[in-house]
C-alpha cells in the first residue's frame, strides 16, 4: 500500500539506481513511484514499459478552474426617435467631442475673423481670430510701406511683449469676451512650445482687460516637454505633437472654456488643447486667436 512506503524510502531507492525488480521485491508499485514524484522517463530506463506507466498511473482529477470574468457594462441601443415629434438632441460635451474627432487632421476647421462688433458663437471646431499675420520670410522682400509687411511686424512685436501692441488688442479682446460670454466662463492660454513655457503676451492682454468678477483666468494647460518648432509647408501641421506634450491640470467638470493663442496657423494646437479639455471634463470649448497666419501666393510681388 502507498501508506506503507514513505516518499523518503522511494527517493532513496531511486537515487541508488534501483530497477523494477528491486521495487517489486519491496512491494512498491508504479503508482507509489508516480505519487512520490518519480519522472516517467527515468522509470522507463529502470525497466518499466510505457504500458506500465499508462495503465498503472493514478490520475488525480483536478477541480475545474473557472476564470473570473468581469462583465462589461451593458450598452443599450439608442432609443428610436420620431422626427415628427422628438426635438433635436441638445448639444452635450459628448456630442461636441465626437464632432471634434472628425477634425483631428486639421481638415475642415472653420476660421472666422471677428470685426469690431463680432461675437464668438460657435464652439470648436470653429476658430475665431482678430487679425492677420503674414510670415516674415514672405513679406521681407516687400516694400516697407506695404500693409502686409507692417502687419507682420506688428504681430512679431506682440510676440516680443511690446506693451503698445498688447494694449492695442486689449480693447478688442475685452469687448469680444464680454459680448460673447456670461460670467462663469473659464479662459486659458495656449502654452508656448518650450517645457513649462507660458504665452506671456496673451496673459498680459487678459490682465490689461480687467474683466469683471466672474470671468475666470484658469492656467490649466501645461507643456510637459519641449515641442520645438512645428514643421510643415504652409501650415500643414499635425495635432499629435501638441497632444502628447501638453497636460491639463484638474478642472471643474461641465464648465465652458475659451482657449486663447497669439497666432493660429493650421489650428493643430487648438485641436490638441480642445481635445485635452474635453477629455478632462469641459462641456464646451471655444477658440480665439489674436492673428491667423495668411500665406502670400508665390506670384505676389
């Protein structure tokens, strides 16, 4: 019996090289050997046949193991709508986000220039801007009296935090914000392309605006690593570098945000910031740029 032969004795005999006839003299069956952990390959070398091992093996039935499956949340089909009686679904953060994903490649964005009495009405993917910016390398050959060259120089001075230029845009920005939004709007600024950098000229303009209480300046966009100068030809840029290099600090959910930047070219930075804010819990996101990059045709003189 297996109880009369302990594993210690079996292992000792195995170590001494005992064969099948030695185990038979000690009334040690192959079942005892297998229970003691003997390797079937070694037993074949000690005189046991394959049939002995198969026919005399003690098969232990292990309890069937069941995997713990976490049920996925049930996804119910959207209710059927009757177009004659049902009203259009209200604009929600989810619907805006799904609409926004359509424009992840910068194609199809709507750019609208604001006039003196303009207001911001449409959320992203509409991007509003106040003025034009012509790339300096394109207007440099133009005569000094050309308005495009003057405008380009003005925007470059804005980037250098020229106080007179900042103040010239302050009145327009303040009027646009107060006409377009009620109190409770959160305003944030697109960070610069360096790690931890801030677009200080826009912060200067917002501080000069001296908006009434209730218009919240919220510094929630932070650049976690250098993004470098954007590459591309005539504004063909992708949002992924900005999306992967910007993080959003904790924000209050279901709030409306206005993103402001100094110069908007393709809208890739706005796309990345808008997506990050929506993923963080913003209900609506509006976009405003001080200037929109306009490229001069190659045949311009």
